[in-house]
């Protein structure tokens, strides 16, 4: 209609004015902080069961299981608990000797949120 600005023009102006670059910097900082919450919680509470794999970028943390637990069964249990966890076994072409987990961290607003989630995950790992 008359007087309306096209979505493309709005996005173009948003980008030209530097809002998009500022938004990206803010999100990068926020996600780096939230990633550190999860990595720190895993290292503090679960170092004997999960080894965090170093990786650049992404919105997940990858960790290898120390035991021979079934990562797919573990993921099913974790998802039932409301945890954002995926099994690395889902993505493998052939069977690996050790399972692994892919964990989302975007929803951890605090160090405490991450610690609680990791503790819930570890409790689930201890059950047969």
C-alpha cells in the first residue's frame, strides 16, 4: 500500500546504518559467553565422563563419552529430560568405538543454568 516501506529497503537501511554489524558482534559475544558456561560446567562436573572436543564456531559443543555407553540411548533419555542433546552416532557412517554428544548452549542464560543441565545429563548417564 501507499506509504509502506518494502522489507528489502528496511533490511538494506538496517545494514547500511551498521545495526546488523552491531547485532552480529553482540550475538557473537553472547554465544561465546553461553558456550563457555556449558564448557566450564562440563569440565567442572563431568570431566570423568565427557571430554569436550575443541572446535571453532557453531552453536553446539561436542563431547566424547569416556565410557562405552550408547550415545543414541543416552540422547533419547536426555531429550526426554528436556535437554538439547544429539548423538554423534546419528551422523557417523560406520560404528565408532566411543560415542559422543552434540549439545546446544544457546538457551543457557547463566553459568548456573548450564551447571544444572550438565548435572541432569550426568545423572541420566549414571542410570543403567
